[in-house]
C-alpha cells in the first residue's frame, strides 16, 4: 500500500512554482506588492507598505445569509488570544477544539502565539443553545469591531463554520505555512449565517485510482474552508475494492491490488478507515461510504468465484468501461456477502448513511435489479443505517427514508420526479453541473466529457431549489453533491486542478440562500480565492471566465 506524508507546508506543483516565480519577478521589477496574493509589507526598492484595507464582510464563499457592515476593523496582533468557554463539558471541549483549529491556521503565517484559553482573548468562540432557533445547528453569528471578534453558535459545527468565514475575512497570506507580514485586519460589522440545505457533500472516488488516507485528509481540509459537511467515499468499483472486510479478506487483498491503467492500487485497513472518519469528524464532515452494487462489482467478482452465476471468477479489470459486471442476484450467497459487508461497514461508520450505488447495472435484468435492491435496502436498515443510492433506485422500490442521488443532466427524469413527489429525498449532483471530473473545455488535459464540457459558470449557474422539473418542491431536496471520479486522476495536484474553482461554487449552491446566488457576484468573490489557493498550494484552474488578479 502506498503511503505519502501529509504536507504541513504549502504544496507547490511545478506550474504553481513557475507562476509564483513570475509574480515575484514582476513584484521586484515594479517595486510594489502583488495585492492579496503576496505577503504585505515594504516591497523591494523602498515602496510603502500596502494600504490596510480589510476584506468586505460579504466577500466570502459561500455567500453569508445576512451581512451588516459597520464600525472599525479589528486587528489580530501579537497580543491577541482566543477565548473559549471554561469547563470539562463536551460543549466546552468542542469550542476549545475550534479555537485550537483556528490558532493552528493562524500561527504559522502570523508568527503570533495566539494562546487558547478561557480567561481572556479578543477573539472569542462562544456556544449558546438559544441561538438554535435563529441559525440552526450549523449556523453562526460573527460580530467584529475594534475591540475584537465574537463567533457565537448553537452547536460546535456552527462555531467551526464561523471560523472558516473568519479565515476568509483575513488576507489570503494567512493560509501560508511560513511567517508573513501583516496587518491582519477583520472588517467591522455582523454576519448572521446558516445553510440552505442540510446535506452539502463532495465525493472522492478512490476505486478507479486509489488515494491514501493522507491525500484524502488534504482534500477534506480544502473542502472544510467552504463549509462542506459530508464526504462521500466511493470505495468499490470494477477496478478496485478499497476497504478491508474481515469476513471476505480477498476483496481488499486481491480485489484492491490494481487500478485503472494497472497501477498497484491499495486499500484502507479498518484502522486507517477509522482514522479517516475521525479526521473528517474533526472538520465536522460525515463520511458516507459507498459500496456499489449489483453492478460496478468486477473487483468483488474477481476476488470470489462464488459471487458469479457461473462460478468462474473473471480477471481483474483496469479499463474504464462501465455496465458489464453484476453480482449473481438469484444466488443466496450474494446476500450473505452483502450482509457481511454492510455489517462490517456499519460498525466502522458512525454516520447515518450507507450508499449502495445501484447505477449502470446494465448487465442485471430489471426484475432482478428490483429484487436485489429490495433485499440490499432491507440489509442496510437491519444495521441501523439509511440507504442512499444513485437515482436508478427510483426505478426500484425505495424504502421509506431512502435517498436518491440524481446524476442526470436534464432534471426531467420522470421516475425521479415521481419518487421525489412520493417522499424520496433527493441529493442533486447533475453531471453537467457538479461532476468535477468533467473537462472544462476540449483542451483540458484531464477528465472526461461524456456529460459535456463544464466551465466554471456552467458549474455554478443553476439553482438546486428549482432544478428538478415536474413540480418537485425545494423541500424534496436534501442537498447538493460535487462528485470527483478518478478514471484520469491519480495525484493530489490533479484532484485540486479539477476540483477548484468548481468545488467552491457547489458549496455555495448548497449553503447560500437563493437570493444570494448569481454569477456576477460570485465571480467577483471568486477572484479573491485565487491568492488564497496559491497560499494553500492548490494548483487551481485559472478559467478565462474569471478576472483573476
């Protein structure tokens, strides 16, 4: 199994290093700072320090629900401390965790000590259960003035999301892993914020190409900045099985031994999976594991001959075609297999959902597909979890509470519309909008294009509340997901190039009120994310649709 150390300093690809070198040369030649992307302070040649102008309160992504600017800014200095509630309660501990997280972000770039404690501090994180009526469990209030910054929330997730807003209100250089010059100003005023949708997810496909725990953690940290609360892990497919299952050990040991193109593959041990789930939870993200079935199962079929109707195991598969594999629906051993896998997966997964796939089962006759999904859903319920399936689940018999994930491109699929109107909640991930693996344009060196080219505006410029046709109400939409399939992706740089900027837009569609959505305003706010991504070491796609600084 491949291992990579998680970088603690900004990650730079050759392309981003080259851009940085050009920017530095231009800065020296001009004798001025490079705006928000460069470390502020006195430039070479004796130029004056840049003007101290804090970012506007409404400049962040996702757009906050309500903003009331006013008053003097607050400056984080060497004297700043972070105040959290005292006591040993779970709430106090969660607030302290948020405080330590914030300090961990700010210390490398500011060089300040930023002690976290309960006695004093100009930056205060406060839990107040009474705020739940106003902003729910994920919302927050942020108040800033000359005397300090106060973030208040009803629950720990809200504090954490408020911290992400505070990060974006500070200069982009705050994300750097080495000390930068200030000033570190936060604009004065008040933000009151809460999410529009409860489910705001990104999917990482670790089956077509395997990504290590460290690579997944890096992506989690990037997503957290934009208030995602769910990480959907696509753990199994034709090309690889990526989680150890004690009762069927060959699944990982043999089925996980390759990937697209024939690379070495890999899999997570149970302890590694637990570590990943715990890390996501520390960023207030719930892991939703997916075991795709009855199709997309060649890795399992190759690992155990008895799962095949003819009793013959096929060879491992390293291509990218879909729809050719199927578990043997009539065999009872198939359901022994599903029961064991779901049981072990449920034991490892504290979140409420298990994703059972169900898409592109072209080799499974429809009546067998319906019969299989009936039994698979029953097994998931048996172990106390809620089913999520791709929207083909709507063509079977979704159990009460089951969630259908829509990946079509029109919003007019009648089976899905009927299921939604009958009470099946929807997660929207239309492939021609939110699939992060779709090429931006014909010359994009990575990705696929079967759903069309998906430029930044195309990805953002739609409304989840009105997307589905046939009179499906917004109340039927549980949330939004941005899936990233990995047929063409094998490195963190490649993940980031395809995900950003589009992952930021999907996050806004899931969080911000409909009245706050709009391409022109989003594009202007997106400009400020470029220097921030540079500081974070994210080699993002510089779309010509955005006037990057």
